[in-house]
C-alpha cells in the first residue's frame, strides 16, 4: 500500500475566512517565497498540480495542511520563518498550537465512508451554464456527483496515486449553497455530505480554491463535523 504523509499545523491565532489570502501571503513572505510548494508559481506561470501546502481556517483559527512533499517543505518555515507577520493592516505574531503528523492511505475499498465537504466550488464557467440549464434536482445532483468524482481522481493523481477500482460517490445531503468571490469572480459553492469508497484524510481540499480553504473535507464519525464555519 502507498502510504502518504500529512501534517496539520494549527495556530492559536484566530482568522476570518476572508483573511486566508492574506495569511497565505504572510507565510510566503515569511519563508522568502523560495519553495514553489508554498505559492504554486513557476516562473511566470503556475504549477498546475494539486497544491501540497494549503492554507486553512480550522476551528476559527489559522492552520496549514501539508501533504506529501509539502510535509518536507514546511520544515523551512519552522527553520527560517519570521513569525511576526502582517495580515493587511493587522500585525500579529503566529503562535503554533499543535502539530499533527500522520500517514494515510488513499485507496478504493468495497465499503463506503461518510464525509462532509464545505465551501466546495466545483463549477467553472462552462459547466455552470450546463448546471443551471438542468431541470431536475436528480440531474443536478448526478452532475455534481460526477464533478466530485473527478476532483477525487485529480487529488489522487496529484499525489501520484493510481486508484485501481472505479470511484463511487453518493450525496447524502446538500445542506446549502451560496456565492463566493474567488479571485474577483463570483462562484457557486456548496456545503454537502457524501459517501465515497475512497479513504480521504481530514482537512484536505477538493475542487477550486483548495489552497485557500475552499472545499475542505472531514470524515463523519457518527457526529457532525465542525468544519463548516459560517461567515
């Protein structure tokens, strides 16, 4: 089995979702922007692959989720970073609350596992037009389930994982949807619960904007998962 590494760094500093972009910029500046995994920029372009360092808001506080090679890159943050940072006009000193390092397996199974997914943005301009043209809830749900399946496959591919069985996704609830402003563009986002036959680690992102806290996954363990903080 191909085991992957994940490291979740939580800070004591409270953070609003709208401040995640500033938090990302502060961390990049703190490490002098030397490692591409922190910013996903490559020369004048972008690193078009799944982000291995993601900037999150967990429990109302700032957090970093580092996956695979991102767990090694984060070492430069702790070794070289200036923890006195600016978020817009606000100055703060980042203080680490906890560091949780684990291994996980992304694999298809015969069983289905329950997850919640918050602020998930699956629709680009083209498939948004297709989505709003659909008449029935069933058709819309099937389309979204297909897009989530593609997101999971993209996540696995970004880690070099080849899923050997077909991915099965089934929505168990669409709690809400709303419009978010992402990179100056209004995009539809969803809060959903779903079942899937793939094991996914807590706090990874799926869909668009995963490096800035959108599309955050959490495993449902018989109780509601508190990762859907409203603003």
